[in-house]
C-alpha cells in the first residue's frame, strides 16, 4: 500500500515532470538550432521570399505600433528613456509573430552559422538564405511603411507622430559608421538570444516570455536593428514629402537634406547589417556552437580513444 500513489500525489508528480521537461537545456538548444538551420537553407526560393516578406511586415507592424504608443514621450528629451521602455514592451510582438506564426527573419537567421561550423550546412546555402530573406524583409517593411504614410496615420497628435517619425529616421541616418556597427552588434546579440531561448521553450507561453524580455531590453537600450530600420527610415523619408509633418519634426533644412535613400543605405543599413551579422553569428551562434557542440565532440573523442 505504501507504494500506491494517491491521485493528488500522482498529479503533483506529473506537474513536476512537466516543469522539468518543458524546456530544452542549452546543449539541446544548440543541436535544435543546427537542425533548424538545415531546414531553413533547404526551403525553396519562393517560400523564403514570401516568409521573408511576412517577417518584414511583422517587424514593421511592431515598429509603427511602438512609435504610436510612445511618440509623445519621444518628443521631449526628458522622457525619451521612458518612451523607449514603452516602445520596447510593444516591439517584441514582431518577433513573436515571426517565431510562432511563421516567418523568415534575416537577423534571426544569422544563427544558421552554427550549422555551417558544424559542417551540416554549406556556406553558400547560408548566404543564399540570407540574401533571399533580406530582400523579402525589405519588401515587407517597405509595404507597411508605404501604407502607414498613405493612410494618414502619421498626422496623429496634430502631426506629431509624423514629426517624431522623421526625427527618428534623421537620427538613424546621422550615425557614424562604427557606432552604427557597434549598436548593430549589441542589438542582434540580444535578438538572437531571444530566438535561442524561444527554441528552448516547448510551449507558446514559454516562447512569448523568452522573446519579450531580450527584445524589450534591446529597444529600451536604443540599439540598431537592420530590419526594423527598413520601416523606421523609409517611413521618415516618405513622410518628409508632407510639409505639415516636416514642420512638426522641427528639423532644419540641413538635417532634412541628409535624410535620403542614399544615406539610409550607406549611413545605416550597411553598417547596422554588418553589426547584426557579427552580433548574431559570432556572439551567439559561434560561441554556443563551440561550447556545446564542438567541445562535446572533442570530449566524446577523448573518451573513445581512452577506451
């Protein structure tokens, strides 16, 4: 009789088992990341492009939503930090949509490097994936930026939302090359940690929590995300054609003249993209490959040689 489990005891044991098995260990996440990368590079060009467009749109929705929530706070220097914290609480929705609903996001796909280092993915396969997904992300982001501007939404708050949108774009295109690289590195270090931890969660609630906090941190910190900037900066460039929004921005002619498609690419997109690649592939993908996969293989080889 002592060994017979009562219903309540059995239930408690099941709960404990569920808690223990409801997430992957870091080593298991590393293996899962490699397997996910293999699947990603095998996807067709059309699928990658369509899923890339969706992911770009999801991130753009998160970008415009975070601007809408915090533009009043962004308009005053003393409340900018609070505005970024509020924006960060909303922005994570974009990555949640990508991971849970389905999408291909360039910044998250820098983790494919783990599969390359493990020699299960060819370098050319990874670069193909990055290129197609990047183009798709760009199309999706531009689509939302265009619709937001044409919808008249930027006239919210007596044109202040549009003015803040232009100011954000102007700031981003005024960054120096290396500062933009460093901000891109720190951004995608956190973004890929969010993706990494979401891989480790076995249920939707766990994935949402894993994504929310690192993304909240990166937005609050003011780091640079290349795909989000595909909304932020084009939205500002398009808004610049509306004189009422330009007036609300409070920017001078010199600052406005430096906000263009050329400066978008050369002053922000190129350095931030390079930083995102370094942050995700080196500081997350490569480091965790070395610690959890390569080191494990070497230990197994030593054990076999001893036997």
